[in-house]
C-alpha cells in the first residue's frame, strides 16, 4: 500500500479546481496499476499554505502534476471541512 497526500488548488468562487484539464473529471484517479482499489479522503482548507514537502510531479506518489508528499504533513483540521471519503478502482 502506498500512502500520500496531494493538493488541489481551487480559485475563490470557482466550481472546479485549477487542474480541470487533467482528465474529464478533475478528481478522477487515473494513476497506479490497473484494477487497484484506491481509497481517498479530502478536505477543503481556506488559504492553506502547503508545507515544503509537497512537490509537483513527486515520483514517490501517483499524484502526477499535483503537489504531493509521502510524509504526513500533519495539517491542522480545526479550520478544514469534514472529510469526504471516496473509493475508486483504477481503470
């Protein structure tokens, strides 16, 4: 199992992330070996500054162009939305 954290930027007032052109759905998991089950949890953080461990195209993750880290960033959750949990099967 690989565990990592990735970041999606959303401009104020936008219905989409700034990565909308990556795939037909900007939150679609398309990385990793075919058939793998992927579990994810997402939160929204207003005005969050990412720690320096978040690196775009981080080869230690499946996040592609997204800033990502495989080191738990221990982000504060007091100002974050409740988590949204999803599961995908890699196509």
